[in-house]
C-alpha cells in the first residue's frame, strides 16, 4: 500500500456533514474505492480498519480527517483526476456505513495534470 497521500480528494459540505454524523455514530472512519463488484467504483465508508488494504492500494488523501484509499487498478485509470466526494439520496453499497441512512457517497472528478 502506498502511504504517500497525494491530496487528490476533497469533499462537499454535504458529504462532510455526513462524515461527521457517521463518525459520531461509528467512531473513526476510512474510505476505499475499489472498482470491484456490487457498486463498482463507488466510494465505500468503513469503520477505521474495517477494510483490509492491499499492497497496491493508494492513499489519495484525507476527507474530514478520514483516510481515503483507491485500489491500484482504479488508480491507474483515475490517476489524472482529482476526486470530490459528494452525497446524494439513494441506497449505496450494502457494506458502506451510510447505506441504511437513505444516502450514498459518490465521486465527481476533474482532470488534473499528471
């Protein structure tokens, strides 16, 4: 796993409010975006340490003090972008902490210099 935060992720005020709410309910949090099954490349919110990081995972930075990682295969596709974590109404991934709340985290992206 790459420990060097790249400062390639930020969050909207709405997402920040949800992160604070989830942290109050569940303790310290982490995010991971894998590109795997279920919700594909949707960001997933877990209790800190609730997702086992792999050797190729890359830390993009922190949102509201919570580390945000992306899978190595996803990083290869998204490495020229900056991600903006947002929240919208709807049901997200079943393992993500916001799922029972009727909202889901999503990412919006902007191309940046390599």
